[in-house]
């Protein structure tokens, strides 16, 4: 197999995710973009695991999924509570913690 | 006992072992009076006098009960013990210190008694006055009895404190406060010299005990010996009002007269002479010849300064103060002569202690009777009103100018003779100065006598500064009795002491070296008396035959104006020390404010300003943080790639 396509896809997904985090204001969308970046990384890990013929990369991928799941639970809870108090899900509106 | 004793030094026993009581009694008196406060007002003066009289009695017992062929060392306790710095608190009872103890407690007792009468205008504060006097006596005894330079220094500072407190006694008056500060500061200049000398001794000899220092000093290099000698001399100059630090002593007359008599004439100001006589093993070394020469020059210069200024002043006590300055100049000159003069310096110190204390007490008696009037141009003709004061004062006066067979005659003659006995031109210069000083002394003292006691009563019709008429009257018995005793001492003391004292002092300061000058001893005596007579005669011709004006003449020669301005001693100190000192402190303050503080404050302000700007990057927008994280990550990855592949 050639890893090039997998890695290109992975880089593409990561770039889409990163740009999404930087340009979108909706917290939910930002969140989804973060998931996209995580999974792009997962794809890279799995590709190299396959290339090297061992399981280390795949195990790492599982860890990332678990962490991502935990992050989603906490993050969504925060977003929900912010929405309840401030009636908005925009990340730019929650800017009180500054100089 | 931890330290080994040198030859001729034994542990104190018998009466000498109770010598600590000499210090403890006045110290206890001072403590009770100061801590007891107003409750002791009624009997404070009695306690204060009692402790000093008891100390005197104890000193007499010690004097007769001790063998002074040896030096007695009394170890009291280990005082300072830090690594190699071991200083015992101990006393040394020998011929020199017991002589001083007798003078201090003897004259001190008389002046305490006198003060009971003198201070009866200020009953409210009399107790505090006696407390300070007791403090002084205790510190002065420690100064002369201590067995190391550090205990001496302790007493030295103690008497400085007591002197400061007593000069500034009239707290409400500006001139008294200024005089007290001046005395304190000028004494500090001298104290620095003494302290440095002590440091040098400890550094080089490892000890400050007299016995150990004197045992080790013989092997020291010449430079070190001269340095120690000069630094000790600086200390002596500060305490004893010697050139160039003489200006504080006349101002110290702002204190009550008993203080002037006890501290600033009879005892404390002679501490410098004691210091040099006590250090005689250092000064007697052949290597210390240069230091001794400086001592002699200082003494000779001071004799002339004191005499010349004394001729021009119109303030009763200040003339006496300058007289004290010049008489101490004689003593310093004498101890500077080395083995030929130590004993005579001490002899003059003792006789001077008697007659000068008597003269001051007489001045105090006059001022007590004349509403504190000290301007001799406003006095005159008092001999009829105050016969006892007049006669006792006259005896002191005769003793001071060296009238034959009174005390000053013996002591001053010996000094002049020893000075003339120096080799070559030195003998003529120092002897000549001493003779000239004797003539000038006779001149200004006769002027005082005529203006104060003889002539017309110029005070009739005048009013004192507080607007009262003058009603001169003889002083109470508590004041006249000490004056009579001191007058008797001034008359008889010299003859007896000149017989006994030089031999008595041999174990402490060594044999008197005979001097043979160009003139025989008898000739010197006749010459000195003749010159004094000429001085007194000139004074009589100027002041005795014509009436003196009440206002001081303003149109006078430059010499008189210079003398009235203390021969510009204050200007000299001001220009040489005070102003450069002020400039130095101002410059240092400037460097501190602009330089040191500027650096510290600049760093703080720079950090504060830059962090204020950096703070602005914390916008609170999550997406900008994300961007910076991304940028950072890209940088890290790029760096990794560069390291890896470049």
C-alpha cells in the first residue's frame, strides 16, 4: 500500500478542522472541527501503524478516541450551561476572561 | 582568671579587690535617681552627694591599704568573648589610676556639695542633675580604672554622654542645645581616632589589655607604632579640647557652672592627658619619637591659642574655659616630652584640677549672686560684697599664674624646665612657648580679677537680662565650704604633691628622666615668675588704672577681633570638615537618588510598562488563542524539521 493518499487525506481533514476552529463562531461547530482534527490525527496514527506492522499506533488511536469522548462530555456540558445563562453559543461573546 | 599577668602585676586583694564598689556606688546613685523619678525629688541631692563621698572614702581606704609598688588587676567578669576577641571586664588599680580616682572623687564630692546650693533655684530638676553628675563620676572612674583600652573606651563614651546631657541642661535655650550637639559631634571626631587605634591594637597584638598590648608593642614596626600614637592623640585632642578640636570646650560653658568646674575643667577634659600617660609604654619607645613630636606641637599650639583667645573674651566662664584649654595644652606638652614629662603632666593635671575647679566655683558663685550675669564688663567691685568668694578666687588665681610656692608654681615650672631641657632648637621653641604662655596666662587672669572683683561696681544702675536689679550677696555655706577647701588645696597641694607624686607614680609610668637644659632649674623658676609678673603688670597698667567701659569696644585691632572670633577655629572647622562633609553627603544623596534608586526604579518601571503592553494580548477571544497555539505548533514542527533535515 502507499501511505500517500491516507496521509494527504489526513492532512486535508486536519487543515479543514483547524481553519474551522479559527473562523467559525458557533461553539458547536468549533467543537465538531476539533473532532475532525482529532480524527485526522487518528488516521495518521493508524496509517503509520499499518506501515510499521505493529499495533502501537492503533492503541494510540484508541486512547485518542477515549479522550475525545470524555472531552465531548465535558465540553458539551460547558457549552450548554453557557447557552443557558447567556442565551448564545458564540465563542466570541464569551470573552470576559481577559486583561 | 584566664589571662596571664605581666611582670609587676598581681591579682587585687584586700582593699583593692573592693575597687568595683568605686564604680558601682555612683552608678547605683544614677540608676536610683533616674528610675525613681519624682519620688526621689526630696532626697535625691543627698543620695547623689552621698554616693560620691562614699566612693571618695573608699578611694582613700584603697589608697592607704594597698601597696602601689605593684599594679593590681581585678578581674570582674568575661565581658565579650567572640572567637579570638576576648575582652574581660576588669579593673587595674595602680599608682596612676588611684591618683585619678582620688582627684575625681575628691573634687567630685566638693562639687556635688556645691551643687546642692547652686541648683536650689531649680528644685524641680535638681534630682536629675545629680543623677547625671553621678553617671559622669561612674563613667569617669571606669575610664581611669579599666584594665584594657576597650573598658577605657566604654568610660570614654560614658563621660561623653554625661557631658552632652549636662551641657544641654538648659534645654529651653537654643545656645545650650547647640553647644551640647557641638560638643558631642566634635568628641566623635576624636573617638573615631581612639576606636581606630584600638582596632589596630587588636589586629596586630591580638588583645586590648594594657599588659598584653604594652608587652607586644616593643616588637611592632615603626609605622604601626606612630599610627597608633597619632590616633590615640586624635582621641585625646577631641576629649581634651586640643587644637584643632578645641572649639567645643568654650561653648560647653552653656551648662551649669558646677558642670563646667567638674567635667569641663577638673576631670573629663584631662582624660586625653590620662590616655597618653597611660599609653606611656607606647610613646616612650624610640620608634614613637615622631608621634611624640606631634603631641608636643599640638600642646604648644594649644597653649598659645588658649591664651590669646582668653585675653580677648568678655565672658567670665569662657575666659576660664580657654584658660583650661591652654593649661591642658601644658599637660599635653608635658606628656609629649616623654619620660622627662609624664609625671609633671600628671602633677599639673592634679594641681590644675584643684585651682581651676575652685576658679569655676568662684565664677559660679558670682553668677549665682548676679542673676547669672557672665559679662565681666557688667561686673566689678564685687570683693566687698562677696569676701569669701573673692579671697578663695584670688588664691586660685595666684596658683594658676604660678605665684611662688603655690601649686601652679611647682607644676608649671617643672613642665617649662622639662621643655627647655629638650635637645637643640626644640628646647628653645617649646620652652619659649611655655614661658610665653605663662606670661599671657598672668595677663588674662589679672584682667579677669580686676574686671570682676576690683575697680568700680559697674553694675549699679544696670538691669540683668530678665529685667531685675543686681543684689550681689555671699553664697550659702554649701557653696563657700567647697570653695575654701579647694583654695586650701590650691595653696598647699603643689608643694606636697611635687615632693611625693613623681616618686609615687614610678611603678605606673616609669622613672622621671632628668633634664639638663641651658638654664638651671632655679633660673627657670625665677624666669617664669618674672614673666608672669610682667604679664600681670601689663594687665594692671591697661585695666587697673583706668575705668573700663560697660559696652565692649568695637573699634579694635585685627588681633583682638581674631581672638574674639576664636582665632577662626570655628571657621577652620567649618571650612575643613563641616562643609566638605555636607558636600559629600549631598553628592552621595544625589548618587543614591539618581543612580541607585534610578536603576532599581528603572528596572521596575520597565518591567511594569512592558507587562502592561503584553497584557493587551489577553483579549479573551478563544479563536485568537487558538491561532497563536496553531502558530506555535507550526513553529515547533518547523524547527523539528529544520533540525532533522537541514
